[in-house]
C-alpha cells in the first residue's frame, strides 16, 4: 500500500468520525435481483444524495482548523447546493449558492428552505465560474468545491467505507463519475480495504470525458455540458485531485459508459425490482450492472441519489 | 399484560428465530420529511413485500410440528402467492397457487418463477374459495391462509418487532389493514413492547370493513371486493383470529380511512421525498400520516410492499 493511499484512507476515517452526527448511515441492501450484489442507497441520505458527506466534512474541517469562514459559497443547480446549505446552517454560518437561471425551481426552493441565500439573476452555465469569483471577492466567503477538494473527497469516501464494513467480501465497487468526488473517495476506501477490489466508474456515453481521461492518462474536457438523463454528472471534466486519485495513483481500474436507453431502463428496474426511487444519475451503476459492463464478482453499487424530476421518471416508467 | 398478549408475543419471538435465515431484516429508515418518524420499508423484503414473514413461519412450523405436508396451497393474485411459493420451494415441498384469471400476468409469472404450480383456468373472485376446497381435497395439500392463521400472524409480527428493536421510543405504530395479518401481528409486538403505544390500522375509505368492524365490535363484510388503488387490501372482511387480536383483545387503538386521492398523493410523496418505490397498499400508512390522521407522537410507519403496477405509478407521478 502506498503512503498516498494510507494517508488519504486515514483522512476518510477522520471524516467519518467528524460527520457522524450530521449524516445518516445508509443501509447496505440486498436484492432478489441478484443475491451477490449489495446496494448503497444514498437516496436515503439527508437531502436525498451522498453530497452532504463531503459538504459537512469540508465545512466542519474549515471550522476545526480555526478558519471559521464568514460564509461559504457554492455553484450548483442540484444536490451539492442543498448539501452545502444544510452543512452551513448546521454550524451557523451563511451559505450563498449560485444557481443557473434555468434550474429546476423545486431544487431552488429546497436550497432556500435549508436557509441558503440563492443568486440566480444573470447566472448561466457559461458565466458561472466568473460570477463565482466576483461574488467570493465581494463577500469574502470560502468556496466549497463540489468535487476538486480533499475534504470533499474524503467525506464522499465514507459511503464506500460503510458499505465495506457491512459487506467486507465485495469484489467490485462501482460509482458514478461526474467531477469524480464520489468515485475518488470510493476508490480510496475500497483499495484501502483490499487491494484486489476492482473499482469502476460509470458515466453516460454522451459525457465520456472521464472514460477518455482514463484512456489517455490526461484530463479530457467536453466541449459543452452534455445533455443526459443523468443530470448529476454534467460536469465537463474531472478535477485535478480526482485525476490524481483515479488515474495517476491508479486507484480506479476501469471507467465504463452507458447509453441513455440503458440509464432509462435502470431507472425502471430500480423502481420495479429494487423498489428504490432513484434519480437517473443514481441509477448509473445499476445500469452498468444490468448491461453486463461490470467485472465479474460480488459487486457493491453506489446509488448516489434520489432527487428525480417526477415528470422525467413518469415518462420512463410509462414506456 | 394479559396472558393472551404474553403468549402471542412469545410466539412472535419464536417466529423471528424460525424465519431468520430466510427473510431480510429490513432497515428502519429516517427521513428528512419529519425527523420524528421511522419507516419500515418491507418493499426491501424478499419478494418485495412483508408476506414471506408469515408464509415462512407457517410452512416452517408445519414442518417443525412433524406435519410435513404433501404440499401447500394458497389463493392469491398478489404478494401472498409469491411468498408461499418461495417458502415452499425453500423447504422442498410443492406449492399450488390459485390465481384469478384477470390477475396481472407479471405477478403470475413471478409466482411461477419461484417454482409454484399456478391454476388460473376458471378461477374468479366469486368462486375461488369453492375451487380451493375442491383442489385441497383432490391433492391433500395444506392451506396457508393469507391472514386468518396464527402462524401467519406471528410471522407478520416480526416486522414491527424489528422496528421497535431499532427505534424503541416510538409512540405510534401504523399498519395497513386488509385481512388483518400485518396489523394484528404488529399490534401484538407493539403492545408487548409498551402498553402505551398507539396502534393504528389504515385502510381505503372504499374498503372500510375494518373501520366498521372496529366501530361495531363485530366483523363487518363488504358486499363486493372494492375497487381501490390499494389492491393489497381488497379482502372483504378481516379474519376471526385477526378480529380477536385487534378488537376483542383491544390491541388496536384505532382504524382510520384514506381516500383514493390521498393514497395517490402518498405514492408520489414516497417517490419524491422518501425515495421509496411503494405499491399503493405500501403507501397507506404514509397517506394517513400526510393527511394528519395519525395520533400525535413519534410514529413508525409499516410500508408493506413495493410490487406496484408501473403503468399505475407512472400515471400517478405524471399528474
């Protein structure tokens, strides 16, 4: 085991202790579909996705280091927004979330309901990074990056750590990959648990930057944010720290891609056979499993969240 | 505590030990919807509903008493069929299931896939009891009744028993009521745990026989099997043993009824907020909670199953 892996696994362990009173320990479910697989349904996590694991670890670590921030700031139209809002309000600091104007109003309302200030005016996908830097400068708030941040990565790694405590004999761990926060955290926990575990990232074929980055051993970037059912992995490239874990250190064995049809099918199977209401991103690993794209062996599927658009899901289930 | 309650609670405890290797211990979930409630999602039970708890206890008890049956027989178009099929095949005896001709073909296929023989020809809701007696006489098979059977009741009681082990401070336990198997088993476990727990049954307003039986202190029967989204509780009356537990012994405090609209709303909330894919019957207790019909206090909701008709659910979610 490398010093890199030892050090980061120790930090995941510290993250688990730090966030324990703020997040759920989600169960490791079995399923009639296949007795050999185990499911980690992060849809049952607070706010309905795994994101609070990283957000709480980041915010609590800032406070623990004595850098009590004036406030925290994040750019997100989805699960990270709610996670940062909840983590900030739990420690009593302001949260400001920049959300693109075209975001789902229900998610904006959920973020505000968690006590965050939301800025939408004039924010779009193209200008959001620039607007972020302006607002950070104005307010003096600290950024909580959605994936390219060690505290966030260590927090996300607590989910796979729990799964392997509950099911220590797993041979494969699969996680969705957008920016790479959950996948790199999972890889640290899995490879520390046992070096022979295969760690697999899953992304939509229309958002195959991680796949191409893994193949080319360099960060590849999509020209535009892709249109996919799996709207949680629309980031155009993985982060540098995520690249270091996944590819430079070789802790991810493989990245596989799934079609939109395979994702839709997995959402329907999740309802009908697993009885889980997953958002399409949350069904990516199930999609790879159902399509026969995972390595042989007892597999643990990270199901990242459940905050689905009901209209989308209704259409998928009605087909 | 009465001798009746002591004796039946002891039998639930024995049932828990007897069925342990055959069923799942489903988790007790928390939810952002309300920090004070706990969910018992029996959709994650083997075959997707609580029914195997009772079916395994009945079949294993028959075998343990030395009455190794030539086979077992059941009448069901739904979850009980799959449960009996699985329990019989697990102990290596034949199962014969009578399913009405108009049943969902997917459920028939699932029952056959579990190794059961299925008879559908000429079976309808009106004649099924007569046909059952004929076939029992021909084959010499033993009936596994879906609810009016002590072994079945004790098996079903193991779900509430687990929930109260995980969440001992609950003040209310709510369960759906059709024939009364789950409700009477839950009542035994809950009142044995603490006499002051309120036990509440929930049924559709269009299937209010249990409500009227509770009010009148005598078994009331619906003229016909009702048409309701909650197709798991279409039985026309509760069983005699269930009546004894629920009403004669007073172990159920209240029966409440919910409208079809309230049931549909609960299915949508289960998806969007609980991230659980429930069948409408499985959402009955959630429906009563959302409608403000449960007593005050920390409530445990028995969510009985997840084997939904996808078309029905798609329609509900799309509204």
